[in-house]
């Protein structure tokens, strides 16, 4: 017997404020997904760090290429 699986978690679209400045890429070009782990105390603090615009391109820490 297969155990019942938990329901899928709720997904929320919460793009960073500089998302429109990141280079657009077709889905077919994406060949790697990086899952980050942070040691910040909570999601709000992690979000604050991610929203900082630190690079000349006008993106923040989360603007991976």
C-alpha cells in the first residue's frame, strides 16, 4: 500500500524588486537549479538581504546568471 502524500505546499510569486532588470532566458536554457540555505534568523531578514541592490547591473544578491 502506498502511503498518502502530504498536500503540495502553497506557492507564492514574490519576485524581487529588480527582477525586470535580470537577463531574460528561455526555460530551455536553464540546466541547473541552485537551492540555497541561509543561516539568517528568518525569512524576513533573508528577503531584506536579497532585495539589496549591490551590483552595477542594478541587481542584488539574488541576481544569479
